[in-house]
C-alpha cells in the first residue's frame, strides 16, 4: 500500500523538481540578460557622453557664433565665438533679448518672436524645416557694430522648442565688396578706355572692358570679350608699335605706344596704348591691364602743324591774340561774377538766418515772462513759509538764489539786444538775390528732398498748439540728375517752408471757427517725363489767388506779415531752376484747393 502511494506521488515530485530546475535556469538567463543590458546601457552612456563631448567641442571651437534662443526670444546659450562677436562674456548674453536688441535687421522683414514659429524664408534642405537666413547688424559692447550673416533654425533646448542662431561676421567682406564696387564704378566712369586681358591664355583674350572703351571703338561689350586688341589694327598700323606690344606680352613687362586703330564703322583713331602686367601674391602673372586714350585730335593737330609750318605760325599768332582777348574778357567776367556771387551768398545767408533769429526773438519775451512768474512764485513761497527746512535753506545758499534773481533778467536783456542787432544785420543784407556757383554733377534728388524734410522735421511734428503735417512721398524711379546740388536743395527748402507756413496759417484761422478739419498734408511726387525730371510739391492748404500767383516769383514779393518773410525764397528758386538749370518752375493753385509747385529740369546738360 505504501509502495503504491509512493509510486503515485513520484510523478508529482518529478514535476516539482523539473519546475524548480526551469525556474533556476530562467533566473540564470534573466540575470545574464540583465548584466548584458547593464553593460549595453553603460556603453550607451559612454557613447552619449563622448558624443556630447564631441558636439560641445565642435560648438565651442566653431568659428561662427552660435546662440540658442528660447521661445520667448531670450538667449539660453552662447559659444566662445558668440562672446567674441558681441565683445562680452556668455554670462552677460544669457537672458538678454536676442532678436531686436542683440541683432537688428534694417529692413521691414525684421524677425518677430510674437508667434510660435519663425516663418520659413527661402528653400530648405529638409521638408518642414523652418529656416531664416538674412543679414543683420550685431550690437556689440564697447565696439563698433558688425554686419552679420545669420541663419536661424528650430531646435530643442531643455525639452522645449527653441531657435539655433548661427552668426558669421561678414563686416570685412561687406567692406571689401563696397570697395570693389567703388573701384568698378570709378573705372566705368573714367573717359579713358580700360581693358583687362587673361595672361594665362596664349591669345590674351579680353575679359573686361569699360564703357569708355566701347564708346571709343564703337563695338559692344559682347563683340569685344574673348578677342585681343589686334582686332582694332589695320593694314597700315605701325608694325614697330605692334612689335613693341608683342615683346611686352612675351617678356611680361610694361610698354606704351601710339598706333592707328580702326573703329567698328571703319573710321580711324589714334590710340595712346599702354600695357601693365598684373601678378598675384605669389608673383605669378595673371592679367594684363590695357589703357587706351583717344588722341586723334592732338594727333591731327600735330600733323597739321607738320604739313604747314607757315599756316601753323599764323594760327598760333591768331590763337595768341584770341587768348589775350579771352583772358581780358575772362578777367572782366570773373570780377563781375565775384561781386554777383558775393551778393548771392550774403543774400542766401541772410534769408536762412532770418527764420531761426525770428524764433529766438519771439521766444525771448516768453522766456522773460516765465522767469518773472517763477521768481514771483518763489517770493510767495518765502512769504508764506519764511522758515523752510534746513535742506531747502542750504540749497538756496549754495545756488545763491538772490544773485540769480538779479542776474537772470540782465542776461535776458543782453540776449534781446544781441538778437535785435542780428535782425538789423539781416535786414541790411536782403538786397541780394542769387546763389553762388558750383560744378554740375549727377545728384540723387530723392536724397536732397529727404535731407530737407529732415531739417524741417521740427516743423512737421505736431504739438499742443498745431497739428502734425503728414508727408506723402510718391517717388518715381529717378536716375542721377545733373544739377547744382546746393541750389536745388535750397529750392526744396523754400517751397516746403512756404507749404508749411500756408498749412499752419490755415489751421490757425480754423481754430476759432466751427468747420470740419482735414489733416494737413504735403504730397511730393517725382517722375521722369521724356528728357526731363519732374518734381511736384503740393499742399492741401487754402490756396492762393490769381493776383498772388502772377507775382509769386517776383523779387521781394511776399504775402507774409512784416518780419516773417523777405520775398526772396521763391524768386531765388525761380532763378536757380530757370536760369541756371534751363528748366521750368510754375505754380498751380486755386482758392480752397491747395497749391502745387512743379519743377522740371533736364536729366543731362
């Protein structure tokens, strides 16, 4: 019975032993896997630490400044290159507003951090990546600001969305580009033909020519590039001069010759041609610069002298007589022009001084009244509070208030006498009515208008007594205009000042009347009309009558009260535009519909 029972329980024991063996085996396997996982995790931590070290090393040694900006626009991280760029430590940068304070864009597309993301600009390498790439100005501490090429991409910082800004200082590159542009403009503006040939090519083809060379030869740039200067030579070109050029090219040296060349239309011209080699920093020859000067007229004069010595002597005698006559006439003209220019200069100075002196003279009376009111206020205070606190008493003694109350009225009186004297001097100089002479040169008229508006800005801004005057600019695409810059700017000043005066007078008359007010406005329009440039300056003031319009450009004619206008501004402006620039200046006006002045001057003279 017992054996049977043991026999029946034997499978159960075997099963139990098998289960324990499986558990032990599983435990051993799990422990092994756990150890493998721990080793893998330790390896991952080491790899991560090494990767982080490499990343930080790349960031810190990167030549470009790198800053991480959080969603609120504040700096969270800056590498050493960023410290050098902004000329301050990273600790000083952390927490500062990045966009708008540390970096500033000068255009209307400034970066705004009000939104959750930065708008995408241009093409990106990865779909959905938001990138901004632009040029900004870096505001540097105790150092001149720098022009920086900035690239901003989205990143993550401490679990939140942020922006990674890469900054590259391109100030030197910008300056170099500007200098190259200036050099190019200088070469393009010269009247001497200039070519650059490739010295590394056996045929020395032309790779650049300036406009003067095109004008001199009659060929277009497309027809010149790729050829050498031999295409200008003809069968009768001096072979000796050609050989000198060939030897200079072979020996990589300079030379200068005079030879006959042919234009595209077949006409000949005498060319004073010089060659100069150009080498790089290693001394290797890279280019040849050719300079051509058309000396046809002098060569023809020289040939004419050789052809007829007697005729040349007679011509020389005639030229000498004409020169003496010209010198005498010139001396008379110079003397007359000196007197005229002196008068014009004094008149312009007197006209420009009159307005600021009037401002000073008008404000002195108010200043005197204000001073008296202040001192009266102090007297009342002393009367009712004869025993002030010790601090006030000490301040009174330190400032010597008794002396100030006596001396300040005397100072104001002295200033009033000086201003009256200046007014007398200005009044005595109003007999002159023209400007000084200067050379005509290409001028950007928009810059002249903007400069004049800047000078008059204090009169355009509103205050408690007068409303603001709006300026509406409708500028066309104007090329540089040949003119006298100073006198043209005076014309703008005179017309704009008159427009401001008209608007201020109109508003002052409306102040006591119940009538709908419209904002004061001056509209400036520019455009090219044929061979002329046209500038229109219009205001929405009360306008002028037909009688006033007929006399508006007369010398000393003015509708302003005595002391406020000399009647010289528009007269001088008319002389500048019509007589000196061969243009037109006319006025269009109608009572109640404002006034418009139109200036028309030639683009070139």
